[in-house]
C-alpha cells in the first residue's frame, strides 16, 4: 500500500519510512507542510501519516484543506501533543486516528492496516480469494493452507487487487501503489510481477482486461 508521510523530524521520518518500507508499504516522505499537502493532490495514497507541528503549513490546516477539497483518504495523526484537547481537535478536523509520540512501528503498522481496511469497507483483517489467503499484518500468503513465498512487491500487488476485488485496476494505478516517487520503475515491472503471481498462485487468480488493466474477480 502507498502511504504519504509528512513529518519534519528527520530521525522519526527516516525511521518510519525505512521501517514501513520493510513491512511492505511504499512511502513518500515530506518534511515540509506545503510540499506534503500538495503531494496528496497529485498522487493516489491509501493512507496518510501526518504530524501536526510542521514548517510553513501545520497539520491541522493541511487536514482541513484536504477535507474541504473532498479528499477522504484515511489520516493517522502523529504528534507529541498528547493531551485530550488536541486529540479531539484533530479528530474533529477530519483525522481518522491519533497516535501520540513516542510510538512503536508495529502499532503504526497495525493502525494503518486498520484504517485502510475500514476505508475499503472490510471488517476482517485477512484477505482471501478462493484458496488464496493474505494476512496484511504478517505479510504472509497461503495457498490451500500452505505458505507461499512472494516478494514484497508481489504481496503488495496481491493485496491491492484483493482490496479492490471485482474492480479493474490499470497498470498505472498499480505502479502508483508499489513505487514511491523516488522509485525506479521498469516499463514492464507490473507485467513481470503479475506473471510471477500467476505461477505461484494459479494462472486464473488474476485476469487481464486487454488495454485496461487487471482484476481479481469473483465468479
């Protein structure tokens, strides 16, 4: 899943970006309020991690601007301001969850997974299709109950298609999810990952819609 991270503390920002990417997320990190606010208007994100105390534009103003423009991406606020008044203000401004510093990476992961799951209208944490099951928290995949080894990007593509089951996703949409802006995208990368997923999980799990994209479809 692709996450927008806006955090001006270099140590926290670098740690979160590195940690979340190791857990399978694609992360775009900005340490400036205006640049970070603009990023959500230019790309598709599954969730946002937002600090409140930012240079040039504070987190509350960013959040209000996004919601006023109709953006509904789930937002997790990270801030040192741990008192009740700031929590209430953040939630009333349109935040979906609130996590005071200090925090653990695993808790950030769990909260992001929960926000994305709720945003997609799902109540259970696991994703499945026929004999294939994916646990977003452990990043593990099974086929007929047996573990299957997938690369991080293969897992991310499978997760994206399962979250959007019965909906065709274009190659460009998939690229936007698996690669951050600073990522090196090969022209046939998505096709190669889809090919490997079919070899490991069955040729019929992902259907190609010519000139449109890919879909995991209930029959």
